[in-house]
C-alpha cells in the first residue's frame, strides 16, 4: 500500500484486521471539532516522539488529519522512519464524515 489509503481501502482494512487509528489533527483543529473516528487515539503532530513509542510495530497504523493534507503527509514519513507500517487517510476526517462515517467524542 502507498502512504495514503482511500476510504474504501480503510473500510477493507478495518473489516479484515484491527488497525491502530490515530487522530493527528493540530490542537486548534481538534478543539474546533473534537469528534473522532471510533476507536481512534489522539496524537499531537508536534509531539510525535512523545506518543509514537506506544504504537505497535506489528500492526497497520492509519493516521488522519482534517483533509489528509500537510499534517498527515508530514507525520506519515516520520512514523515510517521509525519502522512503523503507517498510512494516512486520504481526505482526512472531512472525507470520512462526508461519506457518512460515524464519529465519537474524544474518549
């Protein structure tokens, strides 16, 4: 798989395994809309070193930001450099919501 993952590929991945999903929106974007994809954990894109060590190296990881833009595209290669199997969700949480994807408040 490439660095990005489409909504369809994400749905297939979730139906066949349990990927680790990480919301990496900037704090200001998250504060404006604290809803998350169900099961996602939070990861501040400016503090990768603080939370990346908790990610399992033997799992697929999907990160998402607002639109799958600069935040996702900068965090993904940094996590890959740590040996993680990570992809970013194309279109971010915006595309997820527009496709009818459910969200939950931060847990």
